[in-house]
C-alpha cells in the first residue's frame, strides 16, 4: 500500500477576505495514529472539515483514500468516522438509541446497526448507563458516545477533533488508551487533532504540526523526541545549587521554576544528575523526561516539510504559557 | 501491524482472537437512500415523541387525543341514536362532517406544529447534531427533505386518523354497509386532498420557522404568530373598508387559505360573512401549493448554507 491515506496539495481556505484558515498546506499522511497538532486557530478543524467534504477549500487539492474531496465527498464520508470537537449529542436520547440511529444514517441495515451499536458501546466502555438519557452523562461518558458514533459503521479512517476536551486526567488517560487501541488493535487509521502535544506523544506514531494554516513539520514521532531530549529534575529546594553543580559538570542547563532542565543529547546526564543530587543531599521530587512542547515546535518554525531541524542546546528558555490561545476559526 | 481479518480469511487460530476483540463490519452498506428513509422514519417517530423521553410524549399524545375526540364522540352518539332508529336524522343534523373536520381540528393541528416542529430542526441545531448528520452519506438536501417529509407525514396521520375512525363508525353502524360506503366514497378524494394541503402547508411553514430559530421558545411563538397574525390583520384591513387589499391579504394567511381550499374541494360555500368569499377557489389551492413549495425551497436553502 504505497498510496498515501490522505494527500493534500497546496490547500488554502479563506473565510471572507481577511481570515486565512489554511495557507497553501501540502502534506501526505500515511496510515497509523497521526497527531495533527497546532494551537487554537491553527486550522486543524478546518482541515478535518475539508477532508470530510463538509466545507470546500478556496484552492488546492486533497484526496482521502484516493478520493477527491471536492467530488467524492459522499463516498469519503461513508468510510470515515468523525468526532467533532463541540457537543453534538441530543440530551433526551439514550446512547443506544442515538448511536444505532447514527448507524442507520451511515447506511447499516437495522439489525446490523443494533448489533454494531452494542459492540461499539462495549468497546468504548459504556455498559448499563447506555440505556439512560445522554443529558445525565458526565463529560467523559459523552466523549465516549461521540467516539462510539464515529466508530459504529466500522470506518477505515477516524478523524478525532480534540477528543480529550474537557476530560479530567483519568478520563484523558482512558480516552488516549482507547484511541491507541483503535489504531493498534482495531486496525483503523486515526487522525487526532489536538493542541496538546503530550497526548500525541503517548499514542501517536506520526506527527503533523501546523500553525497559521501552514505546515511546520511532518515526521515520525521518534524524530521529534530523539532531537529534543530534556531532563527535568525537580527538587524541593536548592535548585540553583544543583544547577551550578551540573553546569560545572559541563552540562547545558536551564532553570524552569523549581525544576532544572538538563539537555540529554548525550547519554551522560542520568549518572551525573544522580551523583549531584546525592552529593548535595537535595530533596528530590522527580526526574522526568520532558519532550517538545508545542511552543518549541513553533520556535524552530521553518515551514519546511520533514526537516529534521537541528535543535540547539536547551538554552535560556522562558516559561511560556502552555496554551497559546489564539483566536480565529477553529 | 495488525491486518484486518475478514470473515473469509479468518480461519482457525486468528479467528478466535478476533472474536473477543474488535470485529470488522463486512455486511452490506446501504447508501444515501437508506439513510434518508431512516431519517424520515425517525422524524415521524420523533414528532410523536417515540424514541425520546417520557416527557416528550406528553404534548403529542394530548393533542392527538384531542384531535380524535370529535370523531369518537360523533361515532358514539351515532351508535346511541341508531339504537333509537334516529341514526339518519342525527347524521343530517350533526355539524361535524368530512367537510368540516379539518376546520374543526385546525387549532389542534396548529398547536401540534408549534409544539413539535421546533423539536425536529431546533434540536439538531441546538445540540450540534447537524455536524454528525452532514458527516455521513446523507447530503444536506436529503437531511432537510427527510425531516420535512417526516413531519408532514406525522401531521397527515393527525388529520386522517380521526376521519378514518369517522368513516368506519358511519359505515359499520348502518344496516346497509355497501350503500353507506357508496355514500361516503365521493368524500374520500376531497378528504385526502384537503388533509394533504393542510399537512403540507402548516407543516412546511412551521419547519421553515424552526429551521431559522434554533431556540425553542422563539420558534413556538413564531409558528403561532405566523398562523394567527395574518388572519387578524386581514380582518382589520377589511374592517377599515379596504376590502380589495384585505381579500389579497387572506392569501398570505395559512388558515384562511385552508378554509378556502376546503370550500373549493368539498364544493361548499364559505360562510357569507367571510370577506374573501369572492376569490375563486382555485386561487386558494394555488396559494397553498405555492406555500408548500416555497417552504421546502427555503428550508433546502437554509440547510445548504448553514455552518456546522
């Protein structure tokens, strides 16, 4: 299967004359679990909607499963499952009724719709509560119903728009685990649009980063991580002392609140950190391998496809807001 | 790499693994037509609150029963009078007949529209369900047509069921059933036509209002206003002495249009104090058809452009 799952060429979408949601985007996406990462307003939702044929592009081309989004929208939508970002469930229907109704609308015969609904709701982890009205569900349960309706017709490709939105940490873990299973066990290609890079690192195999409607990077996840190792050493007190000691050992370090960030480009830091903390007798809270934050990606932002973009040592790095809230169409 | 195992290729060991895990769907996939039909049936059922919570059934059941009461009452009274041999006399005197039934229950039908039409279009927009429909094989026009069609079908049942009961009662309670059938047969055509026009016009217009007003309360008020205000305005204009303008204003009043088509179809004269008595009957039928076609066209346009 050499054909790309999704092929996007020079795709541009403008709303009116002032807002540009996508700006000449060109990228190929292969099967697997692909993270579509960008800040709010980067064009993720717009891209998903164009791929579904829900809205038309201003210019450029895109194919999904080798079908042109402009002319074969109906065929694409029959084979693709879509989980929107916003609420999309009627509160007065039960999960069973709603999901099987959606299965019918997807073209499944009545008996098959009922069977698949029971099966899919079991897979997403909804049991007795599936007969109750959705209005009384928790956010986590609603997200599961949204996922179930996208999965009920056994799509070849699943498009998930911010699937962990509004979930607490446990709910988030469960949702990510579910996405991982869908991609790895169910054999369904998944595209996850998110502004949280950390989530993709946990489940994804490939990453497509966009910003301002342009491609920042598209690469296997491994490449992102390999080049960006940072070790965060968090101590209750004495982070300056630790920083000085590690700097004296010849590591390139930076301070981030109580944490000391150490570049792990070579294999040495682990031993050095252990020794330093032990020698200084510091109360160690945690040692954690930190990965690329979204804003780091944007910092390298040369819009060159698949460039392994050499990443300098983690020099003075300010604490940047985790969620660069940028307005615009989403 | 997990290759999806199909029913045909999964023999032996691999098959057992997939039985406990995720199973691919290998059955038939019916396309757009099936999707549209399913949505049509869903709309029809939802109009009567079926498949929704208990509270959603209260309004349609009450209104449905109210629409049936005149028919059931007439049949009951007819039974009583027939026992005393006065069936025929009663039949000639009773004011509720095929040609008056639609008018008798028109208020109930309007209330049904106001209560239920916003549920179909408003719900999908309020709760964002539209995005899920449009992300499937269904086209936007399929969606709009299936929803309108389902609602009009629901209204048609509301109009016709009482008259079917009336018919059965009249026929079965007489001694000479074939003659009674022959008596009532000429009314079947007008009954069907009038019910279809009423369901189409009232249903179509209330669906237009609810398509543009996702907020339920506004849609309810809008539908009631649309069905009552033009009539009142026309009456006032005529009362002020401008009967020509008033006459034409009746053609924008849905209830007056239906009074006119009823008189035309059953070939009865409108009450003489009706101010629009001068208009030719066919004008009312034309206005009704324009109203039905127009509301479908406007709704299609609305959903072709709506953002999800």
